[in-house]
């Protein structure tokens, strides 16, 4: 039997993604009951079924949810409560970027203003910027409003947000995403203080560069070689590699366990040294 056990109800938004599903599988191995929440119901259910089959464990479900729709979140919470009981650990892993919130080039030059094929800062649409901001910021705040309500006054409950390296060092092109992730850091600290009297801890991890479904084409070519962007990332990562999803699990488990019961309001980089390296 695993001596490290977390026998609690864990809800993971964005749980059908590469990082979310890795966390879900790990919590199942630790003895938790896990609800995977994703936009696509079939995908969320499929991931839950795969984990259930490999771990011979029935304590996992996949649910469809829109993290920007409070009614959708409330409906999901009711299903989780009915199946497993109240949420005790919430992991806000939903988030992402969109082309409409991304510039074509890293640096703006005067002639770019006249080039219709270039999306500069001046061409970013309000709708695109709002979508990226909402998905990352409100997509973390709203699930916390819904699921943390059941944690009030109980022992051993916590919220874990997913920030990014871009919250510390704004990455070129993805300004809207970087801004939103910086807001996650601030929200994490604010909530940690706000909930400190009712036993709800709030922390975050800030992953470095992991290959996911969203960024695979940005960082690697079809033959597996690195794109120019991918080469830049590895050059700034002292450990000379991208992270494996499993590399997050030590920090995630610790922050969500009772071993960290006096830890709240921190953001832990899991980045292979990216945030510590000046480039020279």
C-alpha cells in the first residue's frame, strides 16, 4: 500500500489535458477520488475511463463543464457531491491562449503598422484579449467560488492554481496570456490571505515549458526537431530539456497534502531553472 495517501475528493479543471490527466492519475494512485472537468464531455469521460482501467479504480469521473459559466460549474459540483462528496482539493488547471491575443512578431517595427499580414499589438482584437483574460483569470476565480464554498471551516482543504513562467518573465508574442497568468499569481496570494481564517490554503505552481497539445506545434516540428521558439526555450532552460508531466507531481502532491498545512500563498516554479537563469 502506498504510504503517501491523500484520501480526499479532488476536482481538476482542465483535467483532460496532458498536465491535468497526469495529476488525476497520480491522485488516484494516492487513494483520492477524482473528478476530471473539461469542456469536451467525451474527452473528459474518455480520460477518466482510461485512468480507471489502468489503475483498476472506480473513484474517478469525467464531467463536462464551462469554467466561464457559473451555472455549469454549480451543476458539476452537484454531480461531484452526489458521487464523491464535497470537494476538498481543487486544482485549477484550465487555461490557455488564442491567436487573436497573440502578436505575429516578438518585436514591433515601424513598418509593421502598414503590413496587413502582420498582427501587431495594435491589431489585437478586444474579443481575443478578453477571451484569453477570461479563460485564465475568471476560469480560475469562478471554479474557486463554486467549489471552495464546501471547504469552509474544514481541515485539510486547499486550492492549487496553475500559473506560468510568463507570469514572472513575460514571453514575447503572448502578451494577453502573460498578463492573465500574472493575475493568477496575485489572485493566489490574495485568496490565501482572504481564506486564512477558515482553513483553506491557496497556492500555485508555475510550470516551465512542457509539451502539451496547445504548444506542440509552437515548440517542435513534425519531425520532432525544435522550432526556433523551441530552441530559444531550451537555450534559456539550464536543465536543457522540456519538462515531463510527471515532473510536476512532487510539487503538486506536497502543496495539496497535509505536509504543507502551514504553507499558503506561494507560487512554486517547476521550470528546470528557467526563472533563475539570466541568459548569461
